[in-house]
C-alpha cells in the first residue's frame, strides 16, 4: 500500500508541476497577445490603414483615413482599389502581393478637399499556411 501511495503522490506532483508550467505559458501568451493588441492599436492610430481582399476589394479602412478624407466608410468599403489608383500600378503591385511579396511605393494622392499629399505606402500580404493570399494590409503615412 505504501508503494502505491508514493507512486500516486509522485504522479500527482508531476501533474501539478505540469499544470504550473502550463499556467506560466498561458500567462506569457496573454502578455504577448496584449503586446500585439497594443502594437496594432498604435499602428492604427498613427497610420492610414486599408484592408483589401485577395481580389483587390477594400474591406475596411481605419478612422484616420476617413477623417483625412472627410468621408464615411462606404466611400471606400466594397470598392475595388483601382477606383483610387491607376490600374497599371495596381496590377504591377498586385502580382507581387499574390506571390506573398511585400511592396512599397511613394506617390501623391489628391484628397476630396483638393489637397495633394505624398504618402509612403507599404503593402503587406497576409497569406495562409499554404502561402495563398488571404488579404492585404496597406499602411500609408505622409512623407
């Protein structure tokens, strides 16, 4: 009986130790998740952000962009990106994005109030585990 108790105690101690290790990993994961959320919020607060579908349709824009343009979301969302850029430029960039390559450009944009602003655009392809394009995040900031 004594041997069985020791064996059970050892098993219980191992399980408790494993539980503590899992708890520490979960806490570390929570910290990383919080850091990523804060990083994302900082990006969205300091840049103009557009999200595009694999077909080039705008699926979301951040408030900074709407405020700059002085428009509502429906001016962008649901429209193809070529409504706002030359098609030739779009095709050149998009072919690389479909292959999972980052792209960057600098160009001027005239907003509805008539002001022209030069932006640096960073196109970031988001791909699945098979490297198939899922969406594109576009960050823009004035230069």
